[in-house]
C-alpha cells in the first residue's frame, strides 16, 4: 500500500529550508563552545548536522513558504514516502546490525534465532536489552520480590528523534532496581520515510516477536511498558495489535504502563507539527524551554499556570510550525494514514489491557497539551481502569526526569510497588 505521500514534497522542502535557516545561524556557536546536555536536547540529537543553506534560503519569507504549500501543479504526484526526497543528509539503511543485546536467561540459544535488523547508521540500534544491575538491592535474593523483578522486563519506547543513549538514564533507573529493560527507538530517517505496513512497522513486529518469545520461556514472566510522547504511545498501540494477532495471552502479562508526555488521542496537525519542529530544531525549539513562572526548588510548583507567560517561538520556528501544520492537515487525512491511525487510537482509547496506568505530564508542555492528557485520564477512569496521574507543572516535553528527578523517581517507585510488584508489599 502507498505511504504518506509526496504530494507534500514541496511543503516539506520548504519546512526543511526553514529548519536549516533556523539552525545554521547557531552553528558557529556550537563549534566554539559545547553547552551542557539535557534530555530536552534529545528531541533531536545535536550531532545531526544540517547542510549550510544558500543565501536565498536564509532570505526565504513566510509568504514564500506559503506559496510553496499551495503549488497545485505538484499535487497529483504521489511518491513512495512521507517526505519524498528529503533534503537532510541521511545515512544509507543498508547497514545490518543486531537489534538488541539479548538477556541469556532460560535458553541461551534464543539469541541466534532472531534475525538481524536494518539500522540507518552504525550507531542506530533499534532496541537493546539491559540486564539488571548485579549490585542492585535484592537481585540475588530468593524472596518473592526479587523473583518478581527478575521475571519482569520494562520496555522503554522512545520519543520522536530519541536514540539509545537518550534512554540510558531511564534504563539505568530500572536496572538499578533489579529489572530487565528493553530500550526501543526509531531512527529519525525511518520515521520520515514511513509507509503504512513498511519498515517501521516491521521493526515493531521484530520487537513484538522477541517479547512474545521471552514471555513464553517460562511461567510468571511479565511486561511493563514506559512510553514517551505520542510516538512511544502509538508504538505501544501497534505492539498491542501485534500481540493480539500473534499470542493474545501476552496481553494478560502486561502488568503496568507508564505514559510520559502523552497522549493526544486524535490526529491533531498542530501536535504533530510541534513534535516534528522540536525534532528538527533541537534545543532551539521553544518546546524544550521551561515556563517563565517556574521556580528552581524542584518541587514542581509554579507561580502561575498561564502558558502565555512562556517563551515565544522565534520567527523561523513560527514559519516552520505553519508549514508543518499545513503539511499534516493533508497527511493525517490521507485515507490510508487516517485509517491506520484510527485503528491504533481506537485500541488505545477503548481496548487497553486491564493493567494500572501512570500518566506523567506537565502544564508547561508545548507539544502535548495538559488538557488532552487530563481528558484522556478521566475517560480511562470512567472505563474502569486503575489510573494515576501527576502534573509536573513546569517541566518541558519529555524533560520531567531531568527537571525534577526526585519527584519522577518517587512517582515511578510508588507506582511499581503499589500496582506492579504487589507481592513485594505482601512479603515486607
């Protein structure tokens, strides 16, 4: 079936030109000094360098970009991928890598049974298995709590543009407490060349097969999901679809789900535009900035919840957002894309597993509106699900752990102890 089509090649070329113009002015500063890294930088890694634009590109105005959007003579052409011939430099997808570092548990030969996966560059590994820290408290114990942790794998599903290194601190948090962890990310190039039923979904299929195999090795093994942004949350929905088709019993092994900075349970062009803008512009995006009214006490409190007091996007980012929003107004209404999204969103809205859910979000999030999260939380509660939610108030999109580590850790720990590892409380 066709992909997210390139009737949109011209609009995305215009979007790329705006992103180039926005980033290129900062390149000399990046070469001369290296700023401190943060999770907010990870919306799109800082080493993904853009080509130096021509002077005419720098002078491109919003009206010039708008004229590209409505150039109808190109609207009949439907190429293979979302972004057509995207102007950013992308590595060849011909490099074969092992998709994970498998935990050799009950059956060491299992590792050889999984085929290699395609990555967009030698540094792009789609998913990796992290073993529990042998020094973690209770890992070597024989009590019920230690055994429950050793039989639970936490699957971290990354945000748009995330790489393995961006999820490491989350993986370390879980492995230091005795859990197995799988970190899963999409190379940005794969997302931008998305096709319905194409490589991205095939990669998710590989992960689903791996998890089904692990769970089936012995009784008592369980899964916990931790998703980031709408990208991770939608990936979770696709995995649920795969489980239903391959082995429905796996659904019952899901003991909890943590949803960080999501969801918006509708194909909203503005949300998609904000997410891609943050991925293109990295830390220069307003989405990575905190709120003016926030304080530095670490308790998540703000002087005001008025998001209008937050920083405003630069002119180049505003232009990019306009282009991307128009782009996604078309893309998200393409029949094949709309049907695919509707199937996944309907499953996540109405047919989630009967496991507890924890929603971590922020009133200061410039990508995922807090009201959308709160509305979805209430709908899940009305449907009979056990749901917890915490508004971090002042932290930016997918930056809650870095901004307020103590609060984030306590929310995760309490959720796991009360909802996932109930046997630990019984044995204490």
